[in-house]
């Protein structure tokens, strides 16, 4: 991640052509780079991601026990945070920054960047970069979450292994300069860890606790952990289930499908 050099100056952004990856190695939302010379070999497992994701999902299962004990406002707040999280991914990283489907002025971009940090699915630059590679080389070894490798891999398994070399090599051919030209993207990327802690965990937890007296325990597990885990899996279902189950009204020869259940969960994706 960008930071400051020893002399106090800014460390420039790592060029987009240095490698395409799902995120910082070992982070809950990202895999790592495949080691050089690993083509044709079994991809290395990023065990830290496996452990962190396993613990997260176990905590989410525990959170279900707390639902009957929570105040109705807390459950509504958790759902509201889920909607904000979804907007940060769908309207932000996906439609705006990955595909440039529309233009947004600075206030909207700031709002979407904050919502994207609440999603904690890697910063806007990395999310959009991987998504463009996915579309350009869909369902090949250069696709970060290649659906031809099965449901588990395209859903979450791709975050558990180092990237296939084709993801890196093919990704070098794409242009991502428009992303780094956006000061909002640069700011979020530079301060990503801080904004994630604040937006994904601190704010969702403190609002119920401070405003309507929910217990800190319920606030944390329901508005932060459970909401975050559900939002992750909804996004992943677009990569997995929506490439395997559903109808193909326009082109019967491609894998992506229209899946109404995934559409509902992903607020329209």
C-alpha cells in the first residue's frame, strides 16, 4: 500500500503493470501473487487468508444467535449498512470505476468511496483492476476468479491461492491510468486501512451502542461482522452462482447468467 518514505516524502503508487492481484497478500479480501515459475504447478495456498476467512465465517454463524436478543433498530441499522456496503461495490467500484457507466461529481464519488471502504473488498483501484481483467479474459486462466475452475474457486477459493501467472501477464496489457487520475481513488488507496477500520467496523458498531443503547457485543457482531460476511458472499455469488445457475436470454454460449436470487441480494447486479 502507498505510504511515506523514510525522508517524509510520498511513496509513489506502485505501477498498475507490476502485477494483478486480488489485494494485499494476507488481507481478508485478497489473495497473493503466484510465485515466479509456478506455471503449470499447483498454486500456493495463502494460509493467512484461509484462517482469517474461516474465523470470520465462524463469527458470523455465532452472530445469528444474537439476532433475537438485539433491538429492532440494531437489525434495521445492520441492514442499512448492508445497503451502503452494496452501493459502494455496485454503484461505486463496479459501475462507476470499473466500467465508467456514468459520470459522478466529487461529492458522490466521496460518498461511494466511503461506502466502498465499508465493503472491505480491497480498495477501488484493486477491485476495478481485477474486474477489468476478469471481463477482458473471462473464464480463462487470466480471469482472477475463473468460473471454469468450479463453484468454490470462483466464489472464495481464488482468494486462498496465489494468482495464476496469466492473471499477471495479461493484466499488464490493460490501461488503468484513468483510475489513478481520480484523486478520490488515490486518497482511498493511500488511507485504505484507516478508512476500512473506521467505515467497516467502528461506525457500524458505535452507532447502535451510542445512540439507542444497544450492547457493544450485539452492535459489533450484527452490524459489523454479520453484515460484512453477508455482503462478501453476496458479491462472491455474482462470480460463482451467477456464472452457473440461471437463464441466458441473450447469448446461450456464454457462462454468465441472470439469476434473480443473486440480483436481489446484490441490489440489482
